[in-house]
C-alpha cells in the first residue's frame, strides 16, 4: 500500500504535552466544522509552526506469513516528496531572482478577517516560505519539491501479528528543504498462508491421509515453518481431526517458543470400483458396522 496518512510526531495529550493555553493544546477543533478553522487560527494551530517537529507518515505494508512468523527484512517502495534537484528547493527557475514575497512581506502567512476574527493562513504565493521567485522552476512548478519513490528496508520482528507497528525514525520526508525529516509509522498486515495458520505462538497445519493410513497407522514427512521435514508417526486407529504436537517448531517471542500442531484430515474415496465396494461391504459386515 503506497498511501500515506500523516500524524503529529508527538502524541497528543501525552506526558510531554504542554498544559498551557487554558487546556487547549490537546483540543480537537475539527468538531466545530467550519468554525474549527477559525478557532485553530486564533489559538495557533493553523498549519505547522516554525521549528515544530515534522509530521510522521503512516503506511500499511503486507508481509508474507513466514516472514511475519520468523522475522526478516522486507524492501518496500514508498512515495515521497523530495527536494527538487533542479532548484535545490528554492522553487526558482535558473537565473530567476528570489526576493521577499510581496504578498505576505516575508512572514510566510497572510491574515484576513472572518466574522470578526483575524484568521491566519499560509501564504498562497510563496507557500509559507516568505520568499518568492520571479519565475518558477520548470521541474517542480515552483513548489520546491518533486514526487519520487524511495526504497526502504523494513525489519520485521519475529512473531509479528497483523496490526503491529514499527517506527522508522528519521526516514520520512522533510517538511521544508534543510529541515530534519520526520518518521514513518509502518503497520503490518500479515498475508494468509496456504498451509499454516497461527494460534498464539503455535502454528497449525492440516495433513491429509487415506483410510488405510488412518486405520493401520503410517509415517508422514511433515514440513515445518523453517522448511525442514520432520517424520511424524501416526498410530493405527487415528481419528479425523486428531492433532499431533511437534515440540519447539512454533514461533519464538519473549524467551518462549511455541509448537507445531499437525491436524489429521482423513480423506474418504469419492468413488469405488465394484470389487472395492464389495470388499468394503464384507469388511463392514464382519466388523458389525451399519451401512
């Protein structure tokens, strides 16, 4: 998933949140609809404050079941805004002059009246930079940034579950050229596996056997999560759904290791030849089975 959501890098209302401003630091003005924009401007929450930390970016990454279980590294290509290489982030064309923005007079924001309130917004001409070019850069359109994809190598801890998050510090994008980049918050989504499923730290798999194997007993070679083959002894008279435990072949986390549970599925022939059917009837009669 290449889509991003942004969130403030500091947790709202956390232990480090300031308590000034009549308790309005952690208040969400969006509940007031259009008035929320006015209140946000009055109380200094319109846009990003100068010197404030960059916003964190959020994305969801799908990972294979085996990588989630055992851990590993996953390369992911993520869309990013990068500083324009042509203008180095100034937004100015080659040979153009960069001067104080005539619209905001270098402040980076403009103020206008709205219902008796003074509302401040980022300057539309200089995009909050406080400086404007006589001619915009042709590569970025004067924005100072271009859209690109960056490959990030993400480390997946062992026994990772869907919904687990990791924080990649300083690997996000910079809010402005020359400023420190923000973080990336990655949420994992574990893909289903055709053979294994997870129950806590245990992994469960289903193995089919035929009627003769179930009745007479057999030996099976069962694949483990790590790709090894383990010989499993199935005793005579094994019933459908019975589970056998292979110790220590599950997931490891916090100093504990789970097991692999092998669930037996007995396959019944869908069609019998006439002589096979006759033999089965004789067996059923000799065993006192009703059919």
